[in-house]
């Protein structure tokens, strides 16, 4: 679960009615974007979005990636 490009888990959780969201967390030391996935229990979308908003604001949110 901790390897890159595991965004497919978001679709899996959504398919089984567990809302999931990817939240940007800033950049790593190489300028690559970091993120975290949050999963909530069914019908907890409001709490999930509030948690994602707090994390995004607290950790800097979306930033453009470094040069290739």
C-alpha cells in the first residue's frame, strides 16, 4: 500500500461504498508530489472531505512538480 501509483485503491474503496480521496501533501526532497489516501466508512463523505481539506491546508496542498 505504500508504493507509488496505487491510486487504483481509491476506485476499489469507492466501488465497495467506502468513500476515498487522494490528498496532496506537498513535494518530497526531489521536487516530486506527495499525497495520502484517506478512506472513510460508508456515508461519511462529509467527514472525509473535511479531513482532506484540513490535511491539504496543513501540509501545503497541491504544488507543481519539479523539473523533469
